[in-house]
């Protein structure tokens, strides 16, 4: 964020990042199941979470950042800074909430809680930095780079990355809770089917208004093809994100395939909304 940018502008970016990090992650910071996951997570799981989060930050900052045409070096530096802010924010909030006791708690538990919370916070920091307002000079920069943005519009890979970010951010706030398991266990096949259909319908609505309304470059005859294609991709990405976060929080341990499948569909209702809305971040 700092780089060669003026200190005042960098401080504004940090302020937006902190606001976004807290705005999008406070539910997780207040969730007991996430605290337990921080106690029980293995070093391998924590490392995997850090790697996945960093890759998502790279994708988001590359395809939906405020500064089009920046180099990969700048993208990587911004992503590291956002993870650093996420770690500091998570540690500070958990300390204030008395979820971390420095004198009475083992180092691995402190690190586990902080790292798990920080990964969600860092994604919120990235979104907050890019999306929560801009000053006049930044607005002029964006207009000046309008043509460059158009040339570098993200393709299907970029859309999938943003969809995964949105799904993980929204679905991750609910995945650790017992309610997902309860809904999955009590759901009949009809309910699971209805939830899947509802998820697809939500995706259709959001994808249509975010990708197709007022857009150019698509022939009317291709509209329904691309609408169907993007909706299916968005839903599949949402299910992948749901399965990943459920697995991470141990929701697939010692359960039948049907229960695991039902949990994925249940969480997919929220994740699909997040995945579809993720493309709204490209502005």
C-alpha cells in the first residue's frame, strides 16, 4: 500500500482496509467455534489456510484492485501487507475480547486463533481498501486508466477467483456454527434439492445484474448461454469454497457422505450469493 504513494494517501488506504477487515470479519471474531478451531488446528492446516488466503489476495488485488495495470510485484507486496494488517487486527481484537491470555495460554493456541481469524480479516482488508470510497485524485486516476481497465478485464479465471473470495468470505462466517450441521442432518432430500435450486436462482439474479445489465460486447443471442455458463461456474465455485471451509473446521469428520453433501448444499445457499456478488467487486 505504501510503495511510492504519498503518506496521506497510504494512511487513507490503511484506514479503509482496517474498516473493511472489521466490517466483514466481526461475525467470525465473535464465533466460539472459530476459537475452538484455533485450538485444535494442526500446523499443516494453518499453513494451507495461509497459502490459500494469500493466493486469493493475489487474485483479488490483481483483478479487482483500485490501481489497474500495477505490476505483480506491487500486487504481492499489497497482499503481504494486508495479511500483516489482518494478523495485527485479529490479535488485538481477540486480546480485547479476552480470548487470548498471554500469561495463561500456550503459544500454539494463541497462534492458531490469531491465524485463523486473520485470514478472513485480511480478505476484508483487501476489499475495504479497494472498495470503501475514494478521494477525488484517486477518482481521476481511475478515469485516466479506464481504457487500461477495459483491456485488462478479468477472464473466466479472474471471475472464478473473485467468486471464490466472495463465497469464502460470506460462507466462512457461518461454516463453523452448529446450525449448518443441524440443518443438514434434519433436511430431507426434497429440502436439499430446494436449497440447491434456490442457490442457482440467487446466482442467476446476481450474475445477471452484475454482469449483463448495461454491458456491451455480448450479442443478444449469446446472452442466455453466458448467463447459464457463468451461473453454473459461480455455483460450482461456491460449492468448492463451502466444502473447503467445512472440511477445515472439521465438519466432515466421522459423518456419512450424505451428511457432508447436505452440509455443502446448506452452506452453498450463502456461499453462492457471495460467489455471485464477488463479481460486483469489479468496478
